[in-house]
């Protein structure tokens, strides 16, 4: 069942008489208190609170209500006070927070959500500064581009937050996920909830985001003694757009323990600054972290973590001797599914005795109760010979007109799909073609996720609003809200549970290639699970729009709607304030074609795949693929800092750092179960380009490839020092050298083929 993503409101809540969501409304408050109490009681029973030895240190009541409180007037203000009092009265024994709630009551901590929270201050000096949602990506909608937030900017935002006195920071999201079933909201949010997170929805590390943030937090951890001991930071202005915040604490009553953050908030230009008598170069839009107020261990703009190139591909045998043509031939064979598909048509319109007939147009969710995305509206329209003559004489067409509609409308005339309209509360003007006599007019309204943010959610609804009429008739428009309509909720296949692994009443027949494409059709087949442990994905790029199930598990909605061709960036400049349109990819391609199938849902063989297709697609080209990281790249120069883990090991009891014999390093690693099979590119000197597009520069150490190959090949991870000595001497004096490497990872054990 769909739920509001932020608030988790079930649709049945709308049906409670007199209810108004998120305001000083007795029916809503009763249901809210019942739910919150249930959750707190469960946590207490399971011994999950920190005072019980569990992991829960904090709870949240409401979410971002401050953005819409003014819409409810005094009732909104009263509701905030009530929610706070109710939560505190449950005796959870841990602090409660309200996000984006500047008027949070005294005993509730108000917290910040956003891309940047370094300037945020709670509404009382007695409250810590909390960042409850650091948005490391953004939502993706069907037909939209894929948003990405550069890790340099994300790290900058985190470092600035702690630099300026922040106490607690939480990523939204740190681990991406999947909107299985019909749980995606929006509306129009895609099934994937990857969110450009440091760990993707398949559980794979997204590099360099994961690695750079790991180093960032290790660097901040080095500053912990000073950060937790100092009451506040000392502010030092270093330049027009440069500043330092210094944290000092007396340890053992004598020597000062000192940590500092140096920021350059200029969006374009690097700056040289002097801090405590020492010179530092700060890249634009960056923060340097100095755990001892002297040595820089980390800069947010200097990324030394590897870049991982993730692929979704067929499972191939472990054999370095397979040539590219052989691999292509294997993939070509696997890309076609077997002829074992079966099919059954979904009836258009009424299919059960559970239909009912009333006068007028009913609100979609009031009828479906969200048991299905689909609601059929069926009526008959009589067309006279005079009407047909009128249309021919005046060259007009009868038209279905609806003031406002969401999310998808399909119009059928006498069982034939005539047109479709897609949008969120958009006007419908759909020409239709009738024949003389009685005609079946069927309007199929569909939801694609429910509204999950905003005010007055109980009034939002779905389906049609305003006037619904037929225009163009000789005797004037027909008001469709004044005639009889028969309503049918959902699909026959849904209610038969045609997707379940148990036998059902559906009359499946063999599918032939001349039977595609077909609209409103169910398909099924069986497939074996791929060998190995790599995450599994279904490639549904050959299909149109619909839903899919594996072994009875609903993997979600699919839709091959294409993103706009323009608006993406080949390279992204991390400098300057981020927004969700700043760094997007995937222009001109379907927003989503791969759909996560958890291995826990699979058995070794005979896995049932069921597809419901609305608009027409080719199931013979559906394939099962594996998601993995096959290519890893990294660039580290002499100007980078030694690995943060080395600083951690060198941090002495008296708070001083030892930098003897420490140099920058490159650290490459494959995902679990993989090893480095080959080094595709290696150059120590002045290499050019980026991952998968590296080239040698004018300066190149001849031993580059052999050194890296010897250190890394056959291993799951390796480290290489960035020094002239490692590469047999200085290949070009007086120039800052960089090591660029591209490596290929393969499974450490054989994996077999998988196909449908």
C-alpha cells in the first residue's frame, strides 16, 4: 500500500470523519498519538533505547512542519505544542527533535535539514546544533535526469558544519534503497531510491563519495579531543573569503590541545593564507582540517579516493583469455530470452461482480482505498447519425475534456485504447472517435505514487477534478458528471494474484513473437538465479510501463519514459552552492531500466517472473544481469596529503602528529569477492584525462605500469607510495607528479551464465 514518504500516512486515515492532517484536529491527534505510543512502546520492549544498552539515542516527532505551519494559522502553532508535549509524555528517556521547526518548544531540539547547515543555530543556547538531514543527492522522477552531488561539495558542507560549531550530522541518504511494491511516492518518483548515496541500492560502494567521506570523518575524529572540550571556537579572519575556526582545550592542566579548520569559501580562486605563522594554500570552496593546528591531514577538495565504475552486465565465466569478440558473442546470445514466455490478456473494463454503478464522477482514492493503482470508469454514450453528420460537416471531433487530472489517464472507446494523458493535476483535452449508436466510453485513471509532501494531504486525492465533459456534439456538450458510471477497482490479474507462485485461475497461453507488442497484457516465465554473490538486476529496457513480480514479490513499477536530451553536464564543477539541477546525467535515456531483485527472493532455479505491461513491450528481450564494480581508477599527486589512517596511527598521546617518512599513497580496492586482474593504464608523471579516458602526458615514468602491476595484480587491494623512489627516480624535475591508474576487477572465483 502506498504511504506518504515523509509522514507515513496510510490512505485509510483520510476516511476518518472530520479528520484534518497535521493540525490541531482531535481525530488526527488521536490516531497520531496511538501510532507514536505504539512505536515508543515497541522500542522500549525490545530494549533499544541507549539507557537500556541499545542504539537509539534520539527520537523525532513530526518532520519539516515548519515549512507549512503558517498555512494552518494558530491551529498549526497549537499542534506543534501538542505534538511536543505528547512525545515527551511517553517517557522514552532520550531527547526528541523537530526538523525545520524554529518554534520548537523548550524541551524539543530544533534541527536543520538541507544541503548546507553551517549557518544554522537552534532557537536556544541550551540546545545543541543538529543537522538531521544532509542531502547527499536528490529524488529522481520518471522522465527526469539523474541528480548527482559532487563529493567535494558534500565534504565541504560537512566540514563547514563542524567548523562552525555543529554537534551532530546525519546523511540523507547514506545507504540507497529500492521502492519495492507501490511504496514510491512523489508522485512520479522512480522505483530506485539510490539517491546518489555513498552506498547504492545494491549495497555497492559509490566511489569516490564513500571513500572521501570516510577520510573526512577520520580527520574530524582526530580533532575530537579539542572539539568536545572547547566551549566555542576562536574565529580568525584570514582573507576576504577565508577564515579559521580554532578549538583549544587544556589537557592534564598544562599543554593546550589545538585543532583548526581553515576555510576558503571563494567559489573560483585558490588562496594562500598565513595561520599561526605558517603558510597554507586553500583550494576554492574547500576546508582544510588541522587536528594539531599545524599539519593539514585533509582538504575537502582534494579527493584521493578511487573512482569506481559500476556496470550491470551478464555473468561471464572467469577467464582472462576471453576475447572482446567472444564476450560480445556470449552477451548477444544471452540478451535474447528463451521462447518459454506465456501470456494472458487483462480485460478492459468490468471483470468482476465487485463493480458498482452510481451517478457522477467519484474521487479515485475514495474508491480504490489504494488497493490498486487502477480505477476503471465505464459508461455508454449514444451517438446519433446527426452527430456524425455534424462532425463531418464542421470538421470537428468529439473530445473528452477534464479540468484537472493526475497521474495517468487511459481513454478507451469500444475496448480500443484511444489516447493517454500523463501529469500532475493537468488539463485533459483528448479527441475521441465514436461510431453510430451506443459506444462504450472507458476512462482508466492511475496513480503513480501518492503525494508525500505538502499541506492538506487529506484533500489531495487522485483521479479527476472539476468538470468532466464530452464536447463537440450537435446538441451541445455532455456533462459526464451527471450520467451513470460503473466503477471497477484494479486489475483482474492483481486480484487473482496472477503473480503468485501458487496455481491460480488464469488461462495462460504460449507467447509467440508475432503476439507482441500488446497492451494491457500479463507475461510470465521462469529463470535460474545467477551464480555468485553479486547483486541481481532485471533489465526491463525493452518494456513500456507496468509492474513486475519475482516469486510473488513485487519489485515495483517500471517505466521506460525518457529523460530530456538537454540539461546534463559532461563534467561537474563542485564549486559553489549545490542544487538538484546542477550536476545531472542520463539525458536522452530512459530514467530507469534496471530493477533490483534481492537475492533473498531467489532460489537456485525456476524463479517465477511475472510482468504486467500497459503500453506494449517485448518480453523476449528482458534479461537478468549482475551489478558489480569492474573498473576502478584513481589519481593521486605529490600535493595530496598522506592517508588519514596513517595520521590516525601517528597521533600521539600528547596531541602531536608525527609526519616522519609519511607520503601520499594510492589505495586501490575491488568489491568483496573480486581481485585486480589487470592494470589497464598507469602513468606517474603528468597524465591527462579522467577514468576510462586517461592518456600519458609529456612527463611519464617508464616503470609506471610494471610497478603498479607488481603491487596490485592478483590482489583484492593494494597501496602504492607517490614518491620518485617508488618509480625509479624523478621523471621530470620541478613538476608536481601525479599517478593515474585504471585497474580491472574480476571475480576471485568462477561464476556461471544466467539467462531467462
